[in-house]
C-alpha cells in the first residue's frame, strides 16, 4: 500500500471537515495506580470558530485527591481577523527572508526527510471492517531518527514549562517504550490516535517506579 498516497488522502479529507466532535483523554499511572487523568470533550466549528469544551481533571498526589470539572464555550472570531494577522506576520517576515533563505531550504528538506523516514518505518494493518491501523514504535527507529525525534519534541515543549517537564520525565525513563497508533476508516477519516509510553523511573527515595502514560484523541463522525 502506498503510504504517501494514503496520508495525502487522509489529510485532504480532514482538511475539508467543517465540524470536529471528539475527546482528548490523558491518563498516567505509577506502579499500576492511576495518579492523574484528563478528559476534554470538545466540539469545534472551523467556519465560525465556535468551540465548546467540557473538561474533567483528577489528580492523586501522595494520597491527596483533587477533582475538577468545567465547561466553556467561546468564539475565536472570523477568518478575516486571522488573515489580517497572517498578512502582518508575512510582511514582517519578508524583511529577513533573504537572510534566512538558505537556512530555510535546508530546514524544509530536513523536515521532509524526517517525515519520509517516519512514514517508511510505519506499519499498516488492515482490519476486517476495512479500518487501517498505522503503527509506529519509537524503539524500532534507527538511532539517528530517535535523536532527531527527541530534539524536535523537546524543542516544541521548551516554550511550556509543564510540557517540558513532562517530556523530560518521559525521556529519562529506563527501558522506555513509546508507541503511536492511528485508526483510519474506509472514508479516509481519522477515528482515533493513541500514544502509549511505558517505562521505569528511579525515585530519589525508592526503587524503580513503573510508569504508564496513555493519550487518546478520538473523533465522532
């Protein structure tokens, strides 16, 4: 199966969607005991920017449990506002375009090579109902790709203190195993994306702790 053609069709299909309904679920366990969970059930209209979200959070820190629930609804404004800001940014960036031209080309080629290598290492499994499951195990990637992925993810998280701390915790695990699975239905729609992280981490006061993290993004079409 042509992976590039498949992903192109999926991206094209998802880009044409006007309304997204789904849920983001995150869960963390230490020694098989759940220490946190986060659920965001959302509805987003890409035409008018209308967004609804119902959020639920549970934390269990050293026996102290905290639970919080909230609902929110907001509108990001019309597309003209985004186009205006985009135009301002384009004009501002144009002044330094020539200085960054060579570096920009190399960076784009580097990103393209990374994407192609990642797709090449993905496995595709077709289920009985014609659903396709794309899977990628980070541990099975070549060492140079592991390093590049580590750097890219770490760079993305540097702007967010909590996100950076989370990624630091993941990458300092011993015997860690990171897997990505994407479910695509026969209409080229993404139904679900699941990321799991399993490993062991040394605690300052105790022995190795077993850590299990799971993130799931699902859509209802």
